[in-house]
């Protein structure tokens, strides 16, 4: 069975078959090109049908027994940064490759075509590879502490948060720090500081869905010694799996920020600079992933606050996602290689179980 075979390959293939410095593979650099070539060679070694997409994408296909069925996709990105683990998104691709390798070695043929996708293909490229998608699956390192704190080995993602970003502008009056009495100041920074604390307090309240808020990129004008800042700008990042919750937080924040401004003789303006809607994970997908993960290791269930590659495919197929514990930095594989390799192996096994389960369940649903 594939679920038994998959246990044997992650430790050696995942940690030793990668001969590139993948840690430095950011954007469309020479490292990215080498990484793409490596993945291409690995796909061909698995007898996959390979299609080169745009500069950042690569698509591989393992034909199923029934070519009329929509394909099941496993994918992610191979780039990473110094701030993230070496296997940040790469584990999603390696999982797909190793499952494809195992299918070949065991002579197993799925009912559905299996596609491995790196990056973000265009709509035309997706149609060239396969006109329909039955399901998109992704495995990724968790970019947070939930699995580690809960002492769980796997995470079933219950939804992916929407992200709304705002620019908050607080205007007061620039004046001399020594000559302006405390009761005559219109200090934009003091007002902004109170608003920052307000956001934290608002997001700690109970809502229908979990919500988080973060202040970023704070700018002072002037940012000089001896002067009271007359203008402050900061960006506000609010995330939740329920868009109405985001709207509720924003409304409460604006009302309270205006009250702060009024008491201090300030003006405050809130401008939306970007919006990304939440992504729901369908119940049957969550149940299937839960079954696969529970059969593999201890499992937690929680929404993702980070944004992932599956968002771009949500318009053409249901999506599902599994987390493995996030390694805090790129040195974790060297610091604790056995634990890191075991986490990778566990995640790949869970993904293989999920693939086999959905291959049968999706066929049965279509026949019935």
C-alpha cells in the first residue's frame, strides 16, 4: 500500500536528494532557475508528463486510469526566504514528487490524473495541463506556534483568513518639544500610540470567528530630535476567516480612534489599501484530511492566518491543506535533523493517505 511505502522515502529523499542551496532561492534568481531544473529532472525521473509554464511555474502530470475525470492537484512554491524555514513551501512540492515516485515504484495507478504544480500557472496553462480540477491539496510548514504549543504533529486547516490592510493617518501639529506645554500639544504620535493599543484590545475581544490585528510600518513626520511629530502614518493588518468579523473590528476601531483624536485635537483618516477575501475549506475536504491525518499522527484543527498558494486555485477547485510544525529558522534541520526529518516524513505520509482516500471518494461521489 502507498501509505506504507511512503514512510520509507522522506528521510533520505527529502534531506539528501536536494543538492542545491534552496535556502537562498528567492524570486526569479539563478537559484530559482536551478531549483526549477532540479524539479523538472525529478518529474521526468518519475515518468511524469511535464509542461514548462511561465518563468515561475512548472507542471507535471501522472495520468490516471480514467482521463475523463478531473485531476487532483498537489502543489506549492519552491522559493523561500531567510526569514522562513528551508522547506517553507518546498515540502508541498517534495511531497507530490515523492508520492509520484512511489506510485511509479509500486505500479499504482490512480483513478484520477495527479498533477504537481509549482508556482502560479496562468489560466491558459491550467487548461492546457487539465481542463478540470477535482481538488487541490497543499502541505506546508505552519508559520506559527499552534502545533508546537499543542504538541500535535499535524494540522488540518479549517479555513484561510482574509486579509484587509489599511493605512491610518493621524495629523496634529509639529511644535518644539521643550517650548510646548503638555496641555497645549497636538502630538500625533501620542494619539497614534493610543490607537495601536486600541487595536490590540479590540482584537482580543470575543467574536464569531477568530481575528488578529497587527500594526506595521509606522512613519513619523518629522522624525527629528526636539520636535513633536505632527503627522504619523501606520499600516493596519486585520485577518479573520469571516469577513464580517473584519468589518466589525474596523468599525469599532474607527469609532474609538476618532474619539481619541477628538480629545487630543487631532485628525484621523482610515484608508483601505488592499483586501483579500477569506478562503473556506469545504466540510467534506476537512473530513477527508482529518481521516488521513488521524490515521497518521496526532492532529489539531485550526484556521490559517497566513496566505498560501491555494488561494489562486480556489476559483477552479475545492482546496485542502495540511500543516506540519513550522521550523523556526533555517538552521533547524542542522540543529535537530532527526526531528525535522520525522516531521517531513509524517506530513508526506498524511498527504499520501489523503490522496488515496480522495481518489476513491471523489470517484464514488461521481458515480453515484
